[in-house]
C-alpha cells in the first residue's frame, strides 16, 4: 500500500515492460507499480508445543481454539503490531475487508493477551525456540525460509482464505539510471528472475514458473491483494484511525 501511494503521488515513471503479458492483471498498475512476487500470509506454529489437534486450518478454527483454551495460549500467540508495522496494518485492513469474522478473531487474540511485534524475525525466533507457540498473519516466504533451518516451525495456509501479497517494484521518477532500472525490472519479471526469487521461497507472480513446495495455497483459497488505488483507501488518516481503534478496542477488552 505504501509503494502504491508513492505511485499515486507521482514518484514513479511509467515503463511498458515486455514481460507484462506474462504476469496477471492484478500485478501491474499504470505501468508504474509492478508486483514481483505472490506471497501467502500464513499461520506459523511450534510443532513440538502445539498439539496436532489444535492446529487451526482456517481463521474460524483459530478463534474457537483461543476461546476454548485461553490459559494454555495466554502470552504464547504473536502477530504484527499494526501501529508499528506497515505490513501488519496492511494485513489487518485486508482481513477486515475480506471477512466479517475478523472482529471476533481480534477479540480472541485479546483474550490470550496476544504479543505484538514490529517484524517477522523476532516472532520467528520465539516460535522456533518455544517462547511462543503460534504466529498469526505471518509472511509466508520468511516462515518457509526459517522452517528450512528449523524443523520446529510449522506453517498453515488458511483454507477459508489466504491473503496473497506482492513485493512491488517501481522506477523512481528521478532515477539517475532509469534504463538500468528498466533492465532490472525486466529481469525480475522474466522466467530466470522469477526462478531466482522462488529459490528464496518468494512464490513467483508468473504462473509459468514453478513455485517451491507449499508456497502457494489452493486457488480456491487465494485472495489476492490487488495492486491499485483501492490499496490507498485504507491509508486515509481517518480510515486508518478507525481501523486501529477497532483493533485496539477488540484486543483491549480482555487485557485487564
């Protein structure tokens, strides 16, 4: 959303990449904002500490679990702090748009005194070593990369819906080497470039490039965060304050 705002405010220059026909329509806006990946937002958990029967497969499952076992999960669940993390705010605002069940889930997170973080690394460190049991709305590529080094970490792509977000590339309007930027953008969107991203667990935006195992949810569950002006709506200051107040009120109801 912040990259999209830069484009909307005139900080990017247009470029009609010859790779555009090879990426889905949602991944390009005005020939200025280009989605280079299609990364899922997932659940992460500690395989040793979370009972197999507890592992939620959908958002509603997570709400029921936290309400049923608040003592067990109190202080052991984490997510992004939407006040401090722009990614966390993006995921929260998209959840609210996609599902009416988001508010009950926020309340359940408050019930277990959810731990809030500004970045993925700190959450994954704690899930991996057992200080935390579960992470909500985690960036899938980081979870999968960490899982490759720590088998204690499990990952779930929610079956009701899995948000798909993209790392957006743009060529600044004042770029001193714009032609080099165009060449690099073409490479990132090309099959070889997409394969390089996929090797780092970043699911390719192109469908003709093989994705690493478990980096893409079933098509029926994928909910793409489309690049374009709709993303900017939630950055309006009044809208942002409303969303953050909704979050704060939901999680604070059980914090006393």
